[in-house]
C-alpha cells in the first residue's frame, strides 16, 4: 500500500531532544515566518524556545572611515607580485582607523516551560512533526493517563497555540477522583545553559514575570535597550488555574489545557502587555478553529509543489531512517522527507511582508549564534535556490526587502572603501547593518555579493513577469551594481578587463595555501586576480541588465556602454589539464582542496554553459568538477555537499548527484533532520570543526538539489528528469515551475512509463529536452514545434493557458522489467 499524504509529510521520532547543552538543536521547529518555536519534547518538563524574526541584539554600527586610497596601494603591491602584503591592505586600513562594526545576533525571546508531575513513569513515548499542518506533537502514557501536547504557531492569528489533552487508557483503572494531572506553565528567560558560551553582557536584563487571572506576563530588555516579551493565556477546560511565583498551574482540567501566547518586540512593556491581553481576549479559545485557519494558509504554501517516490510499506521513524542512511544510501523515504522538510523550514521561517529566511531559521537557542547572519557568498543564495522552481515565489520578496533597505549603507561602502559609485555589499549583513563587519581579507576583498544577488532579482522577474518590480526594484539594483564594476574594473594591455583584488570565495590559490595553515577554515591568501566567478557574475549581470532595460525601455543611453563592457570580459582560462581554472591570472594556481566551487558558477547556479550549446566548454567545467571531487572528503561541509549535488545534476549525472546527498545524510544530519555545517563526530566525510553549527542553508540545498534532478529550467530551455538516480525507479512531481509555466511529471522505469504535462501561464517558447531512457515520445496538446538539434529535444511554442503533454512507454524498458521479475 502506498504512503498516504498524512504519512509522507510526518516526521516521527522516538527520542526527545538530547543534544548536551543545546537541546534546541534537536527540537521540533514550528513557525509562521515571524514567530518561531522549538519544541524539545521532554516527557514531563517540556521546553519551548520562542524567537521573533525582528529580535536581534549585540551588534554595533561604527562610522565608516574613508579608506578608498588603499585600493591603489593594494594594486601597486599586486603589480609588483607582493600578494601577501596586498592581501591585508584594506583590512588593516580599516582597523588602523578604529573601525569597529559588529553583526547583530538573533536573540532567543523566552522559554515556555510546561511541567507535568510524573506518576508511574512514562511509556509509549513519541514525538511528531506534521509538515503539512505545521503542528508539533508529543505524546505518551503515565499510569492510567495518556497525555498529548500539540503546538503550532498560527499564520492566520500570529499566536502560539498549545493544547494539552488527557485520556484514560484502556489498560488501567479510571483517573482517581476524575482529576487530570496538574500542569504548570511558566515563562522564563531562555536558559543560558542551553546556549553556546557567550559574553554575559549579552544576557537580557530587567526581567519581569507576573501571573494572575489566568495570564502570565513576561518581559525583558536586550543589551540594545529593546523591550520584548510575551503574554500567555491559560485556559483550563473543566478546571481552574492558580498563580504562584510568576507561574500558573492548571488543576482538575479533565478536558485539557489550552495555552495561547502573543509576543511583542519594542515599545513599552506595560502598554504592550495591555494590547496583547486585549488581542488574546478577542480570540475564541477553540483549538480546532484556530488550527483550521492556520492550516489553510500554511498548506497553500507548503503544498504549492509535490514530490513522491511512490513508496510502499510502513513509514519509519527518523531514527530508523538515519540508521538506514548510515549503511550507505539515503532511503527514498528519507529523500522524500528531506525535500519536503526544506520547504517546510523555509515556509515557517519567512513571510510575504517579513524578513528573509536567516541561517538559523527562527530557531536559534544561542545568545551568540555562530554564523547566524545573512551570508551572501553562498549561504543566503542556497536558501532561496529552491523557492522559484518550487512554486514559492510569494515568499521571495522578503529577500529583496532586506537588501533594498540597506542601500544607503551599500553606497557608502562603495565610495569609502574603493572610491566607486554604485553599491558594495559585504558578504555578511543583518537587519539594521549593511556596513563591513568581518574585517578580514577573504571577506573585504570580495566584491561579487551584489552581482550574485542581482541574479535573484532578475530571476524573480523572469518567473513572475512583474513589470513594476523590474522597473522599480530589479533594474535600479542591477544598475547600481554595474556602476560599481564600471569604476572598479581596469583594462589590461589586451583591451580586456582585469578585476583585482579578486577573491574566489573562500579559496586561496594552491601556491599560496600549501603548508601555510593546518586550520581547514583558514584563508591564507585569498586576494588574487581575475577569478572565474567574478567574471561569470559580471557577464550574467550585464546580460540581464541589458535585456531587462530593453524590455522596460529604461536607461537607453547606457545600453551601448553595457554592451561594450560585456565585450571586454575575457574568456575563461583553462589549466594544464584542460579544466576551467579558478583564476584567470596564471600567477595563481588551482587549489582543489576546498569546499567552495565558486569557479563553476557559469554551470551552476548560472545558466551560461550547458552541454548542448557549448560542449567543449561544458567538458572543461566537468573536468574542474571532477578535480574538486577527487580530493579528500574532509575538505567538504554540509552545504558544500548540497552544492556539489546541484553541480552533478547540471552535468546530468544523477548517481553522483545522489551520492553527494548520501554523504550529507551520513555525516551532518540530526534526528530532527536539521543539517549541520559539518560532522561533529569527526567521521572523516567533512571538516573537523567541533562546533558544528546548525545552518538551514543545507536543508534548503537538499530540497533544491532534488528539484535540479527533476527539472532544470531557464528562459527558453526546459530539461525534464535530466539527472534521475537509478534508485528513483518510479515517482511523480507536481507544481514545479519553469519561468513561464508549471510542470507535472510521473515516471516508472520498470514499465517504461513517462508522462510530463507543461502548462503555460504565459506565452512560452522553449527548447524542451526529455530523458532518452524512456524511448520515443508522443507530443500532444496546444503547441507548435519542430525537432531540435538532438533527438531528445524539441523546440516548442505553447500559448498562454495552453498545455503540452508528453508521454512514452519504451518497449525495451518493459523487457528489462520482465527480466528483473523473472530473476526474482
């Protein structure tokens, strides 16, 4: 029997969160894009960490000094071959001027503590996360009582909702006296013992807790002077509440307990308490109705796409799936859940009118979260790769809201750091801080963040065709990015552009890295020249800017200038093996012992190179990929394995793409399916780094990698099932997007069945490629077309609202299926 939807989208666990000193890392996450809650799932003493998207602390803005003259010094040193000295010039100039800005950190808002008194000891414990509804549940039995806690954060009402219910078990006598177990609820400052070590100055102060009349009022003040807090309403059904020491106990609540919490960030605590109590008083305390309102909004987003491998049998717990993954292959059931989980975490971490999804989602239980900011030299981009192809375009503008809101900082950076017009975006930013903050060469000398982010602006326009967004937001952002390059680039003796200093994140050339530092995270000398990634970003930016400006009829007097700039970009350099070199200057040797694959940008995430249009260059990139793969796995990280899976999918190598995900699930996956930066156990697959921070980017990267194996789409090109792993024998996918329409897919490799349905939302002209393994196909529907240059491609034109259906049933696949059946 195939799994039903209600089973496919559930994570089941047999153990509570148990990471020593950081229980939140293994908690079950729920959220509405603004408020997040991490549910530890302990039996009798439950902890729920609350976090608000707008609550950050501990950062610092320092006036940015004008050190633009340092660029000439950097280049003069590089011209003389004094690269080590040049590497440090800009960073040292800022430090010498006393510059001292610091990134803000997400601040845990509070701990909701729920205490039940133990009786005879628990049994039949389980916890569960329903991805389709966003409800975390904990259940068990104690003596004659079965208990259950269900918790979600409402997208409709912006409340945390928790229901605690009790039932008499069939195997025991009735509850003595008809009384349900006593339940105590409280709100406290997040437990400092559940955080990585931090400066005690970051601990909030002025903590107030008041409990009376069925309400708990909690507030504290951050180190930045911001008040924040919670009002919790406790409704005992069939019982009463008693207040003591800032806590409420629900007694005799035979019908269970309903707890509703509303939070605030900023303002006067007493005013906010009053407003939140009024809000809670106006809410009907009906769990079913509250859940129904939330589930509609959450479900519309979560179910905007689907992916199934048509599994049969009984679902397994997360722990069982992890044990199976350790055997060598990610079970198909786990692959399905990981795809869905990445979408769930994204939907739960951001919203249409909110802030972008951060690296910890809305579940940071550290007061000084390591790498908890928006990092734009890989990580924030990976978080968003899946969104547009996965039908979640409604949530993408939050990314642009963040960067558009910091444009004054970015302009100041360009002018004072490099003497350039336009914008310079530092790799790391947080709400309220777009100034340089990580004053080290590997970050300061990298100028590609704005160009890489510009790709996301233009891709959003490609999928939505939102003319107002193109005119008012995308093109202005892209133009300012191009202005920076216009001033920053130099022209060499051959009339081609040079870009230096030029960092290929976060690598150092091989002849400057060997033997310098044993620290795997070190960056000995990253400031080289003419990195392939920098030129790939520039080429993509200028092409998109020119195309978009011509469509919008804007900036006409600059079109010829951008065309001239594009013509000056040098071709990619090939090294002695015929692979694309990471730097276009022969003074810098390739260094394949590294987790980043920055020089592969034209293949992925870019769409510049593919095997049909540029077979020779495509093979040069393939050689570069294989060179990076052959080095020790100990140089990889969780997110880099996800990135490499995308790259192999672009090479149409489904087995290698899946192998990368196998390595990821074996090394960096926690029981709650959070992915970590690296394996904390030092099992040899990735970096040896004791902290192993949780980073949500790899979770989204897993989702995106699966989608890349199913569908690769760019304007004018659609490739169906381009990298299908052998173990995905049958499956289906729906709601996936190409820029002008949607795709439904279903296949069965054992019977030779293949069916694809392309629905055009707008007039569509594209080359469609189909997998050769399914043999000859029939093409039906509202379209015009002709056979392309290879047998697996056809050039099609589909009118708006038209449908193209492609079907196949290859006889040789049927024969193979019969052979396998006979062998059994």
